[in-house]
C-alpha cells in the first residue's frame, strides 16, 4: 500500500487528473448500465432508460462530471 501511495505522490498533476476522470467515467458508465439492467423501462417509452447505450452514456457523463 505504501508503494502505491509513493507512486501516486510522484505522478504529475495532469496524470492524476486523467486517472481520476477515467475512473469517474468508467464507474459512471457501469452505474448507468446497471441502472438500465436493473430498473430499465419495460414500455420502451422512457428516453434514457429504454436504451442501454443512452443509459450508459448518461452514466458516463455524470461520472465524469462528478470528478471536476
């Protein structure tokens, strides 16, 4: 664990920012798809949750926004 902390401390700020945003984007996309898969929309009339691509995209955008 200490080695990881040392590596993180030695990274340039731009690289840290990129890593944090990538993690936020990935977690958001996973959450968006999970929401589609578990809650979804059975009627097909819901514009966001009826399509896995749109739901995943919105999740990714929200995850990315949360990292700013």
